C-alpha cells in the first residue's frame, strides 16, 4: 500500500511540475505566428475617421448645401442696391393712326394767322417702330425688409454649417462605434486563441503524462473537452471579428474584404474625464452642440420671418430715374424723368394679419422646440458624464479581478504540484484568467466608447 501511495504521489508531482512549467512559459513561437505573410494594414482610429470623411456623400452634400446657402445670401444682399430695368418693345400698327386738326386749333395769331391755316389730317405709317424704356430704382422704405431678409439668409448659412458639422460628428460616431466593435470582437478572438493555445499544449503534456502513467486518463478527457469548447469559442469570435471588419470597411467606403488590424486603445493613464465639472460640460454642450445651435437658429429665423411679414405693412417707396426712347416721327426721341415710385396695398382683406399670426405661432413653436432641445441636451450630457465615470471605475474593478485571477492560477498550479488541488481546478483557473483578461479589455474599450459618446454629446470634435 505504501508503495502504491508513493507511485501516485510521484505521478502527481510530475504532473504538477509539468503544469507549473506550462503556466509559466510563454506561448511557443510556432503557435504565436502560424503563417509568415505580409502583415495587414494597421488601421488606427484617426485614419479610419479620415477615410470615412474623404469618401462620405453626406459630407459632400452638406458642403454643397453650405455653398448654396452662401449664394442665396449673396443674392439677397444685392437687393439693397439700385435695380436697372430695360424694356424694349418693337411693334407695327395693324392699321394707321389718323389725327385730325381743325383750322386754328393751336391759335390764331396776327403775324401768322391761324395754326393750322386749314383743316389738316395726319396719318401715321404702318412700319416697324420700337420703344425703349430704361429705369434705375433705388429702394428706400424696403431697406428694412431687405435687411431682415439678409439676416434670415445669414441664419440659413449657419444652419447649413451646423448640419454639415452634425454630419461630421455622426460620421465620427459611426466610425468609432464600428472600430470599437472590431476591437471588442478581436479581443474576444485573441482571448479564445490564447485559451486554445494553452489547452493544445496542455493536451500534449497531459497525454505524455498519461502514457507514462503519471496522470489519470480522466484528466486527459477533461482537457480535450475544454479544448473543443475553446475551439468553438475561437471560431465564433473569429467570425464575429470578420463581420465587424467587413462592416467597418463598408462604412469607410472601400472593399469589404480589405484586410486590416485595428490599433489597440490604451488604458487611461489616470482617472479623469474630458470635463471634470458637470456644469462646465453642460455649458459647453449648450454652446457647441449642433442640434442645440440649429434649434436656436431656427427660432431666430422664425423671428426674422415674423418681423419681415410685419414690415410688409409699409409701402414700397423707391427713387426712380427713367429714360424713354421712341422711334416715332412726331414724338420726341428721348424723354428723361426723375421722381419717386410708391406702391402700397392699404386693404388686403386681412391677408397680412393672418399671415403675421401664422408667423407668430411658428416663432412660438420654434422657441419651444429650442427649449426642448436644450433640456434634452442637459439630460444626455449628465447621463453620459455619469456613464463615463462608471466606465473609469469599472476599469479598476476589472484590473483587480485580473490580478486576482492571475494569482489564483499561480496558487492553484503550485497546490496541484503539492497534491492539494485537482487538475480541473487548475484548468478552471486558467479559464477564469482568460475571461478576466477579456473583461479587462472590454472595460478599456467601454471607457473609450463612453468617452467618445461624451465628447460628441458636448459638441467636441
């Protein structure tokens, strides 16, 4: 009996030494890199964002909208200046014009006698005649309404710019989310790969120990069962990584099969959010967020529309210089005039009043929408501020769990060598260590995702 116990003790010590050695040794070079190929592109997050910006149709459309709004503003400003109008008409009479002048109709003078001295009839020709009218009109009372139109056009330009900026932030957000998804999938894949490497080597070691009757066959079966499960997890994680990469390539506007490897994001060096003060973050968000700025601009446009509509109660008054040219024999060739032109609609059956009331309601609606947008921004910023703080704290938790898992794996390996623990406990500790490592990586990625969401929420690019 004593001899049998000594043999079992020797087998356990041999297995423990093998397991401890395996846990301490790095992954074999042949397993760390199974194929010698040109490394794929190392795609950083900033590079991915730049690629998406360059090929984004949303950015191109937004830029065209800004240019269009700028052209409309420039056109509106020209209404302040004098307008030149030319009107040229060429006509021919379908029937001649006959003018009759009785004798002495223009007077009877002692020196000349009656003018005309007899009844006279003048008949026009039926040839082609032309009439040219040229006028320059400088708006006067319309300047106030035109100025309101210029301010409204300027607001349109700002709205278009904020829409373009909002599109830029949305693209950054989408790329960051897709990039983080690749990193998360790659982290799970790498963790599963490390588990497979460890279990493959462990299977080889335990199989040798079983052949030398230094380990039990059930130990080998346990290892092979865990190895099959780890290989399945690796396959799933690999497929998830490939899918995430294809989605990111699609978002970047390039071939979905383009190979690349993401650049790992580091853990934050020290705790601290981009904005350590929630009140300061809210103030920044209300100042810089595109949706808040758009809502305020829309309210301003509604106010300008109301003021412009009320300005229509004033008449249109312009200073006008005109020249009339005729190609008619008995009319002067050119006639010049200077004066004022007034156009006014004193009675409109209440049309302007109803239109002004509609503009006033639109202004009230825009102001309430702006207030609602600001309130929503406050809530979102506060929530993301807290989420970012929680993600920082979670990194510390995961780091402690990872350190504990490492120490537990080391202790169990030593205890297994001293016959104080079972092989399945050692294997479980390795599984827990791999899971803790993956959870730490996920916590780091969660921090960067939360930080990106927070930066977007406060309008930071």
